[in-house]
C-alpha cells in the first residue's frame, strides 16, 4: 500500500500529471484545462469532460515565454505559458480562465493570440461575497455551462450536474479526513505529502481520485509517521504553490508543516456545495465565493481570523507566508495581515519565492533562523 500511496502523492509530478488526461483523450473524451481553482470543475465534469488543473513547467528557464512576458510579472503565468509554447499542453481541448488578477487576464490574451487551444473561456470573479456577487457569479457559471454545452454538443442535465456535485462533495469529504489527521501530534503524512495528494486531485478524474483515496485512507490512518521532526509545527500560506518540494525544503530544515493556507490545499477542500438549493448554479456560486479567500479579495480580516483559528486547531507554532514573487495582492495585504497575526501572539515570517524551486539555500537559511527564534521564544 505504501507504493500505491506514493503513486497518489506523486500524481502531479511533471512526469505523471498528464497521464490521466492522455488516457481520457484515448477514449475520445475532451480535456478542459483550468487556470484558477475558482473555476467550477463540476460543470466540466457534468459535461463528460475532464477538468484538468494546469500547472506550469517546474524548469527554471522559460525562453519561449520570455518573448511575451516581462521578467517582473507573475512567474506562475510565465511557466504555464512556457508549457503551452513547448507543446506540453497540446492535448487540451479548451481552457477556462478567471480574472482573479490582471496577469492571468494577460496570459489569456497571449493564449488567444498564439491560438494553440480550440476553446477558451474567461469568467469574472467578484472581489467580495454578497448576495449581488453570488447572483452575478451564478450568471457567469450559467454562461460557462452554455459554452461547455456548445463545445461538447450536448446539454448538461440537472441529473448530470447533481451527480457531478455529489462526486466533488465526496472528494471534499475524503480530503477532509487527511486534514483532520494533521491535528495529531504525529500525523501520518508530512505537509509535502498532503500537498502532493491535493494537487493530484486536480489532474485525476474525480471519481478515480475518490476511489483511490478511499482505498488508501485505512492505511494512512494507521501509517507509521515517517517524519524527522514533529515540532515546531508550521502553517504555510501561499497562492499557486503546486510543487511539494517547497514544503519538503521547509520540513527538512527541522519542522513539520502541520497545516496550510493554500489555494492548492486547504482553501480548495474545506467545504461542500449545498445540494439542497434549487438552483445548482447559485449553489456553486455560493460555494466558490464564500470559501476562505486569496489575498486578491478584500476580506482580509476574515482571512486573518481563519488563519488564527487554524493556528489554534492545529497547534501551530508559527506561520510562514511563502509569497510568490510579483504577487502584488499578497504584498498589499502583508502590512495588514502580519500585524493581525502578531496581535494574536503568532510568530510569523514572510519569504518571497519563485514558481519553480529556486534559491533553496536562502530559503532553508531563513526557515532555520525562524525555527531558532521559535525555539528561543518557547524557552522564555
């Protein structure tokens, strides 16, 4: 079972992430890439297509993308564009964007210009949760449904959408088991291993992921921890972090990433869609707009309160804001967010990172210094 678990953990590794999509294509089915985790995968799945969460290349150099993008722009977008231009994403029948930030919008412009994907759709994401925002997002979700139906040549029925929501709700519940286990003093999985599983969920057919994780949960439940350190316990916060190697570097410095505040982790799996609502589009809109948000939204106080609550629930000793370079929303939020954590007595540090794994020595040095500070504080 350990080998089977390792296969799931490595699902989004560069060598593995396309295998389910390519198998889907062999069956004559369509694959639709999603650039943002706020794209409702349930709509794509209900149409009999595979929603496939796009990751960029983890290679350092991006010579093709650099012809279109300046160096001081979102590295995630640059590395995704490099994957597109090298042909690594040529199997996709379409791609769905959101306007979560202007860099992603600019990426969609280039994507359209190079014309390598037959279908492209962009959704508007409201900045704040309100009844008006939910209704507006529900309208956008219906527009996505219409576009997907036109692409696939068949209607998304109420039955197929309800089934899709049930499948994805089951996925949420199964992953929630992993996060509950992270509350243990000695969790069965490291932070890097949990991120490997949650990112694998984005590239696998949801029903297949559910079967695999359901089969593995009894083994994970009793698995002997392979952790070198169980303290200090850190919470890592970031966006577009899909490479578990970053968390391995942090944990190898002498700690445990016992919880995360990631759109590729906890934020994407923390709640289910309300199946009791008469309008599935509205239910999906509410689900995607009320979850713990990214720094791009204006609900910074609620976000800080959620992290403070996670610190209590998961016995966290310190918070690491591992912000991606040129992530302006996180830069703007930091002067508000970090003092909020400090007011709650939570030690925290902000470290800039690239999208691909880089500056490992510098990252390790800063984490080691932070861990030493935590140790000194604990001894006071």
